[in-house]
């Protein structure tokens, strides 16, 4: 934070990956940084790859580990810089397809939430925010009571990943879900974050808990898709905009992409647009 000016969310991301590395070292009995070796580091990366994680997840974790190893060397905790031995799987931009699900599956997920319980009211509101606005898990976790303008029916999402602020119209369905949770499900507390743990100790949900919430309800509904979680519903929200013929620029602005390149992958699933390109002039499409 002091030396590089990183955002709190970036620091938490570093902590997340380094916690996994520390857990690995504890498991194999390494207690001092001076014990690190190329073999240990390569084995850690190989284990992450074998765990079935997305290549991008492994790559991001390796990048964080490289930064840490360079820092440890500068601080004198390592006799040599081991960052160069860290290799990660090659990830090609636009090589995958967004992992969205059908709107019928979304309806099944929402219908399966038990909204009679405080936890169910909270989870339903979270799911509605995910599918309606395509928010990230950390954006939902950071949502505060002050971000909801009931009078003007607006929902503010400050400090998005792209570094800007977004204000959405508060839809009736999302507003009703939030009201139901705030009035009948949210614990009494001085915390200003909207979403809290349903059991003691009462504290705000973190991004991992938000994604875990989405994953549990997707699994309960029998949804099958790669790496189920909050991003599954985020991709689904974007896919719906693609199907409605919104431009990729407008979609990127809506979901808070920092670069047009981040939205480019959705061109691969713009089926009607691709169909027109394939047909050309005077050609007929296959049924």
C-alpha cells in the first residue's frame, strides 16, 4: 500500500494467493523462507495445475509469488532471487468461451432459494444482484447501505475494477429482494455493509463467501458448468446483453470492464451477429 499504491482489493488478492502458498509450505514442513528451493517452488505450481484450477488462476497466483520472492530477496530473507524459476501455464487471450448458463437455469436457481429464512433472503438478494447487474463478488461484498438511494431508485457501485464509479437504476425485483432482506433477514448491527453473516459472529461477508453462496445454489439446482460461482451468473448477465444486441462497448461499461479487450471474448458468443457475418450476401443459413 505504501510503496506501490495498490488498492485494498489488490492487496487482498495478494494475500489470498500467498495464504495458499503458506498452507502448502506448512503441509510439507517448510518453516523458514531460507529453505525455499526451485524444486519446492516447482512442486507447488505443479500441484496447483493438477488441482484442476483455471490456467488464469494459476498464472495470477504465480505472478503474485514472483513479486513476493523478489521482495523477500531484496529484504535479505532469501540469499538469491528465486522468482525466475516460477513458470506458469500459457494462457491465450480469447481462448475460452464465457461460462454462462441459460435463463431457464437461472430461474431454477432462484426458485430453489428458501426465502422464508434470513439466510435465504440474503442469498436471494445476492443472486438477484449477480444476474441483474453482472456485479463481481467483491463489489457485492463491498456494497454499503449508503450505496442504495431509495428515493431516486439508484444503486451505486463505487471503486470498480476499472477504477470508476457506476450508478444503476434500482430495478423493482432487486429492490424488493433487498427490502425483504434488510427488514426481515439482516441482523441488527452497526455495520454499514449490506450483506452480513447470518450467524454469530456477525460481520460483513467477504468476496469468497459471496461466490460460495452462488456456487452452493447453482449446485443445489443441478446446474452443470465449469468452475461454478458468482462469475457464472456474471457471465450470464453479460450473455443476456449480448443476446439483446447491445454493443460490446455498452456491455463493457455496464459490467465495469477496464478495457474493451476484456469484453472481446463475448464476441465469440454473439451468435446472431456471427450468423450474419457467415451468411454474407444472398446466402441462406442452415436450420
